[in-house]
C-alpha cells in the first residue's frame, strides 16, 4: 500500500483505543507504520536495488519485533521521560504489523517469512493503491476533523474520534473479507474451464480499481498465458475471449540472459513471467531478450521488465531492469 493508507490506518488504530491505553501512541504508531519502508534506502542503487530489497526483511513477520524497536529509537529524545515503555513497544509493534499485513493483501506481495523463507506471499485482495480502502480511511479522518472543528466552535471538549476509528477499521476488515470470497470465486471461474483444449496449470485474479465484482484474470496453460476480464456480477465468462500470449521456445541466448544479475533478481520476484525474443537494433544478428511480469505489464508497454542484448553465440552485451517506460510518468511501487 502507499504511505497515505499506512498512515491513516495507524491513526485509526491509535484513535480506536491505543491512545487511551498508552500516551504518545499516535506518534509512535505513525512512525512505526512507515518503518518497514526503510528498505527504500536501496533506491541509491537504482530500480533493480529496490526490486531486490523492497518488501523483504523489513516486511517479515519474523523480523517485525526488531523493526518495532526502530520507531522508539527515533522518538527516544521525546519518549525517554515517558513511562510505560512496554506499552510503547506494543504500540510500535502494532504499527509495524499493520504495515506488513496491508502490504500482504495486495498484488505485489511480501517476503512474509524472511530470512528463513524467501518466498513471496500475497493475497491479491487489493491494488497497491486501493480506492475503497482509501475512501473509508479518508472519510473517517475527515469526520474526525469536522467533529473537532465543530467542538472548537461551540467551545466543548473535542471528541477523540474513537467511534469513527472503530467504524473505519471494521469497514476495512469487512471490505477485505468480502474481497477474499470474491477473489476465490473469480479464481474458481478461471480454473473450471478448458482453454483451446488445455487445462489450467494455475490461475490468478487481481482486483480492479473501482468495481469489486470485476477482476483481471490470468491463466497459465502448457503453451500460453491468457488474460481476461472476469465479471462476477452476472457477466458471462468466455474462455475463448481475452488476450493470449504464447510461450516461446527459449533459445540458448535466453539462458545466457537468465544468468545475468538483472534477470536473476527479476525472475526471483516475478510470479507470472512472459518471455519475448526479437531482433536487436544493433549489433546485427543479436537478439533482444525480455521477461516481464504479467501482473504489472503487458507486451508493448516497455515497463516492468528485464531485458538483455545477446549475440547469437550467447555473449551478453548488456542486461538491465526497466521499471517504467522511458520518459513515462512515475509509477507507484
């Protein structure tokens, strides 16, 4: 999730009762809810560094007790005379866990059990930027601000906003629960069909921005990837529709590209890799080898892919990771 969602979730956790239980809870929760994104220091080494390190150790449930110490260290000059240090630590841990769990719900995923298990785990219930989750959180925060403004105008004690915060957290839980069952239904629809006579090897469904009943389906068969729009609100699913991307037979040049650092990092992250081969502009006879992740890119978009220029004999002239189209608008990660 993007930072606004994490910050507003931390605010709701504090207003729902943590600030009554522990003084300074709001500040601690807000800093803690951003602590896992400390891994963005990897940006100094470029987009490939972010891909290699983002949502790794700092987003692990196993490492979260250590991550919860960092916000307390940052705020220590302000907190050192504050009692209840155990409660402060538990508030910090709640903020860190809220970040990890929110990131787990979306399609990017997290290395939830690093460093003991490097597998990416994701629930595919939300996009990196989720309209409905943000709407709930912004609505609750706006209600709190309005209630405080009205109270200040009439001279009464400003409300803590506990009711609005509890409602927002309950609404988020209800939204993710609903999404879970809709997601399972979308995957079941995709898995119950044959595609040009082939059974699905695996299927996935990703939420769309506004309509919770419309999902982007992805099916892998033995020979191809297929991308669909799945409408769970009564639309008829057509397994012959959608877009089909056939899997190419990989030449030795692709194996040479796979051995490069950009491809190793990318393929470690990519859950649905599509390979493409085409003649390189130069030198003559060389191939341009690409691998892209169909969660975030499609052929022709020139984004979120690993690429290499390889000579016919297998010499890799250049290999790189390309996060977005050259000259394109910045994309959230």
